[in-house]
């Protein structure tokens, strides 16, 4: 089954139109709350219902009234009634747009959803329910009581928790405590999520957990997916057969979108591509997730959730080398050119992150001479700052230096690539690389297999 997921659309008409148009290529849609906003301005209400200023008059407050008294009075006022009517009308408009997709849409309420979001046609509110579609079970739990904190939100979750198993797609508006990728300005993880929900996830381990609420940490983190729309302005696709999740672009949004920026120091105005800004924001969020949790991401935003195997080598050879190696190992071998980097300004920092975090490193020596290999390893006599520090023209020399002097020889496999014999490679590094880890040709696992 293919699921299109989002959250926190906050009554944005273009977002719902984009979701409905994109949903046609999927089997089911999921929205994890905050479909609406909880307020409509007086001017918009006046246009919607042809109201006059007199229709918004409120009672004068008494000096002894508390804030709670005023809130209660507001809820009894005609103005509040008009707003609720306006929100109910917006709910119907949203459902009408979603019906155009011709697909079922499952949803729960968020803290900004003050209308019922009642089940109607293909739209189904699954709060407190377990619903199966084509054999895939969905369990939902929405926001209960706007004034409750995240912990008290989960007071009624016990009955729902019993519905969850390893095959479940769990949908909540509330995130778990310490949302992946959410980092405060100080760089310390912060959270608006629930500890009780986090504990439940550890106990029940659903197949996927789809949630929202935290706009600053939208993204895919394994089976935990925050679909909050406002910052990223795209949706998320999920395949329940393969277990993959990915960024799914809003197919109705024009590309690129340009906005006028303020004048720069020279008085010239600059055009900024909004899509690029959004992509860079998401890249920064994923880089933070990598720093904090050791996660790896492809450059297109897909989570790299296989074994941590990487391939190094001269650029003109190593893509084909990695492809053959992936077939032989039976798992993806990652090319660092296609991974999200921690720091675009300092590429060595990003390369070193992957080298240090890798379980296995396969190095293709095609196009590298025995002299260059010796110069990058034994001849350097230390960790090099960059490739210029080695006096060699290609980045692979610096990568080899980091493997050799950085204490990573125990996880490195050396592939001669036709440039040298196995004995040449062994001798060039003064025997520091064992013959068992030196392999003839551009690929081939050698005696060590995948270990």
C-alpha cells in the first residue's frame, strides 16, 4: 500500500488542493490533525456570511470577571457562534476538495481543530479506532482538550495502545517526547511531545508512527514520520510493502517560486528561490538529526537505513564500482556524493563524518598509482588537513589518508582496480593493510565476505 501523509495544513486551500491532486497516485491519504485553524477574523466572517459590525459586539467585561469568565462569555457570544459556523463551513470545503482525489482519507483532530471533523464519505476520523484498509491496520488518536498538556493528552491512550501491534500504522497529532531532528537554538534537543507516548512506542513498536504538531522538525526518521506541512511545504510518501518513506513534492506548486528580497548592502534587490530555501532548511534539519542521532540521508531526502557501508575512489570509476559491490554484498553501498552533508561549506567535515560512522569502507584504487598510495598513507606520516596538504590532485587521496591514519584500517577493504597487484598495495602501505583485505579487481568481497 502507498500512503500519502501530511499534517498541520491549517486550512490552507492550496495545500489541500495539492494534497488531493497528489493523492490520486496513492492508495490512501492520512492527515495527522490541525486541518483547520481555530480562528477566523471578523472581516473574513463578514464576507462569508454578509455580517455587519453589530454582529460582532461583545458584552462589556465586569471588573470582577476572571479570564475564565471572559472565555466562557465569549463562547456564548454571537461572534463566537459565527466563527464556529465559519469553521464548520471550511471543514465542508476541505472535505469537498479531498473527495476529488477518489481515495479514502484517514484523519485525527489536532489542537487547532475545534469542529468535529466527523466521518463523512471517504473522509474518516479514526480517533480511538483501529481501521483496516486492504489488510493494513491504522490506529488513530487525536488531540483531546485544547487546554491539556502533552502528558494529559495521553490519559485516554491506554485503550488505544492495546490496538497497536507490529503491523500498525499509528496516527497521532501529538509527537513523542524528544522529536527526532528538533533542536533548540542552543543546540540542545527540546520537545513539545509526550513521554507517555514515547514509552508506548517503545512497548508496542508500530510499523509506522505518523504525527505532526511540531512544525520545526518535519521529516522522515525511520518509521517515525513528522508530516507537519508549514515549514517544508511538501508531503510524505510511505510504502508499507517495502517499508520506505520519502519526501513527496506537492504536484500543484509551480517551480521555481521566486520572491523579492530586501535590498542588499549595495542597494540592489535580490531574487530568492523559495524552493531552494525550503530544501536548504530541510537539509539543515537532517544534518542536525545526523549529528544527534547518527542517521544517514540520501541527497534526495530518503532515509539511508541499510548497513553503513560506503565506497571511496576516483570519481570517474566509483559509481559503477559501488553498484557492483552493492549487488555482491546484497545491501546498498553508499556513495558520499549522493548523501546529505553536515556542512556544505566544509566538505571535509562531512566526508569525515561518514568515514568515522561507517561499518565497512571499500576503496577502489583504480587510477591511483603505488607511489600516490604510499604518499597518502605512510609518506604523509600524519592525518592530512586536506588534499592540498598531501600535494595530490584528487579527494580520494585525503580519504585514504583518513582511513589509514584515523584508525579505520580494521573496517577497510582495498580493491586493486587494475592499477596495482595485491602485493603492491600491501607494500605501498608498509604491510599495514593485511593481504586478506586486499582484493583483486574493481569489486569482489574476498575471503572476509560481508563481515
